[in-house]
C-alpha cells in the first residue's frame, strides 16, 4: 500500500510539474507577441470548425442527389437550385479553408521565428549573467547544452503541436456532437479504444526526453571532439601528431552509441504503436458496420450515412493525430521544463547589489586595497587554493605577484575582480567589503587582462573597443590606447589598418601572432583607463624589447600621475619585469610567504632570491653581478 501511495505522489508531482511548465510556456508565448498569439488562436479555432462545415455540405449535396434519383425512370427530374446553392457554398468553404491555411502558414512561420529568436536571446543572456562557478560543473554544461540545442526549436515545435492540438480538438468536438445527437455511445467507445494509443504516445515521448537528458554528457563529448576536428586552434596538432583517425574513432564511437539507443527506442515505439492501432482499427470497423446496418434497415438516409461515416472516420483519424500531438507536446513540455530550470538559475556573485562605492561611472582615484584573512576553495572542491592571505596595497602602488604555478596568483586576481567570493575573510576597497558592491561599480575600478584573453573576429578598432564598449566609436581613444600598448606599429602593417578583421574566421581576415594578440589585450586594458590595472602574465608572448618598452612606459606614466596614480598589480615569471615593482608578494601553496622590494627580498635570501638566482644562472656570474648591482 505504501509503495502505491509513493507512486501516486510521484505521478501527482509530475502532473503538477507538467501543468506549471505548460502555464510558463503560455506566459512565454504571450510575452513574445500578444498580437501573434491572439491571431494564431483565432485562426486555429476557425480552421478546426471548417471540416464539420465541409462534411455537412458534402452530406447535404449527396442527399439532394439521392432525392433527385428517386423519381420514376421515365422521368427526368431537373437538379434543383438548392443543389447549386450547396455547391456554391461548398466551393466557398473550400476557398475559405485554403485562404485560412495560407494565412495560418505565414503567421505560424513568423511566430515560430519570433519564438526561436526570443528563446535564443534568453539563453544567451542567462549564460552571460550567471556566476563563473557554474561553468566549472559538468552538470551545468550538460543542462546548458541540452537547453541550447533543444529549446530554440522545441518551443516553436510546441507552437505547431499546440496549434494542431487545438485545431484537432475543435474538429473533434464538433464532429462528436453530430455523432452524439445520433448515437450517444459511439464517441465514448472510440475514445476508450484510443486510450492505448495515448498511453503509448506519452510513454515513448517521455522515454525520448529521458534518453536525450541521460546522454547529455555523451552529446557534450561529441560536441567537443567535433569542435576539435573543425577548429583552427587544434588543426596544427591534429596534423603534426597524426590525430585524425584517433579523434574520428572517438566521434564514430559516440555516434554509433547514439544510433543504437535511437534504434532500440524506434523499434519499441513501432511495436507499441502497432498494437494500439490494431485496437482502434477494430473498434472503427465495428462502428462503421453498425452505421451501414442502420442504413440498410432504412433507419438513416444515404446522406446521413455519409455524414456519420465521415464523422467516424475523421474521429478515429483525429484521435491518432491528437495522440501524436500529445506525445510531442509532452516531450516539448519536458524540454521546456529543462529550459525554465536553466533560466531560473540565479547568480549570487554576479547578483545586483544596491551599494556603489562611487557615484561616478568611471572612478578617477585608486582605492586602498586590503585582503584580510582571505581563504578560498573553488566550488565543488575540498582543497583550499588560498589560506588566510592578508596584505594591503596603497593607492598608486605597483605590486608584482610571483610564485610557482598553482600558488594562487590568478585566483587572487579573480577574487579582486569579483568573479568569485572568498570562502573566508574579506576583500576591502577603501574599507568597503566588495561583497556589498554592485559588480558594475566594482569593475569600474578595474582593468583586467587574464592569460586566456579572447581575440574576437572583429575589426582591430572593435577588438580594442570591447575593453570599454561605450568608447567603441571614439576612434581617437582607441588609437591612443593602441599607441600606449605598442599595438599601433602592428596595426600600421595590416592590410586595412584598424578596419582589418583579426582572425581568419571571416573573409579577408588577418591572423595575428601570439605577441601581437597580447598587445591587443593590453590595449583594451589601457582603454578602460581604470584606477587599478590587473595584469595576469601580460608579457608572456611579448619579445623582450616590446615588454621592456611597455612596462617602462606604463610605470613611468603611472608615477607621473601624482595623487591620482594608477595601482598596478601584475603576475609575471620574468624577474627583469618583476624587479620594477614597488613591492613584490611571493606566494607559495596559497600563502603569502614573503613580501618587500626587489633589493630587500634579495638581501633576505629567501624563496624570492632562490627563484631570481635560478632564472639568472644561465647568464653566468658576470650577468648575475650586473643584476645584483
């Protein structure tokens, strides 16, 4: 008894979820375009009533012809005017039906396009606003991939299915009334026989959705390997390492797995649908035999026989169509539930705050930055990346972060940028906890370049301008940023100058080298002109001359700003650059091991001195002496 109660509760929750999703779908369709929604609904209802009109007119025409043939064989009865009137009405109804079909097709096509566009924008907007931590979970990627792949065409498909369902139901109800007025038991008998068909349709619709959801990771892998084989980034290694057959076999295995799963489900659906069709066809045959017997016995006329026979045939066909639509709607509903779950994800780190540190859209004064006992571990992991890190950076100070890979340097930059929140401790700007700050207000203080920056397949102007999109049309600002970073000399050699598309994804695009791409990223950071500049390995791909020129100009320019000096925090493994900093923080295993000026840390003879001497060792004792000197 307890098991049955649990099953009932589970089924009831599924029904509730189904209804809630259906309501959300209708709300979504209404928001997209109320005018299209109302017009679509009106046309759907009219289309659903037309079959009854056509069947009635056909039966009336048949009845008039039957009456005309009952005269004596020696007489020639003229066809009455009623026949021509009915024929004219029949032609008019057909014309109206065709016109409705044409208008409906246009409305349906436009509404589908509006819905698909709207859903894609919703998905992209949500993906761009949620916390960065979501992207580190495979379950999120599977959910997002399913929503992105299915929702943009499933929602328009749902419109088609819903439109078909309403049309079919309208026709079904109107024809059922005709049969009920004659024999009340016919419609319930046909409906009972169709229950098997509906059960099969719902069952396999659910199985289809479950199958797609279960293989979300498999589809994600297929997308990954397909991207590798078709992307420019992996093209060189695939050829150099001979990876073509290896990667193709990966894709082939995944494709064969999905085909096998789809094939098994298709065969099972076929046998289930066949059994349901057998039951419904047998019921239809019995009801038609009863109708023919009633005609033979003279209880109904030939015209009525045609009316009832066409209604029965249509009723059975409509039930099959309804079952198909219902199965499809059930599947679309489940996919829509996944969409609404994805859209319901709410950011925490990126959530709107009411507190702003400064009312100015672009702050001009560098704040005092303090890390106070900050510890952090990435979501879903147990190993801390930072352990009670504490330090203070004065306004206008240039600070270098050094340490081995995995020491926590980039994590510090991500925390200060507000991409993550500390697990413990506080990060303060002018004694204001950045947790309380709106992300827009916080990031107005920062210009950031990470190691994995993006070069967009846009013009050089636009690639610089994305650093501060409100300046993207201000050519003078963009060119000044390029001059300060050293990108100007690169752009001058491009075929179309600043209008050159960076990357060969589009026609007439131009590919930059790694060092040139890094200059683009530096230009973006300089365009923001923010009080705090965060640079994560800013010169890793630069030659030594460009790197020296950039940092010399950057630090000299910063020092010339007096009280409004820019704070510069940078990560680098090049000690020729690091030694230029006002202060150096040495991180090891997520802790600040040492801090001080270059000379002070060398004199201390600790971890920094070891790293510096290790990097200087290949140059020989003379060069080391120069570096110390």
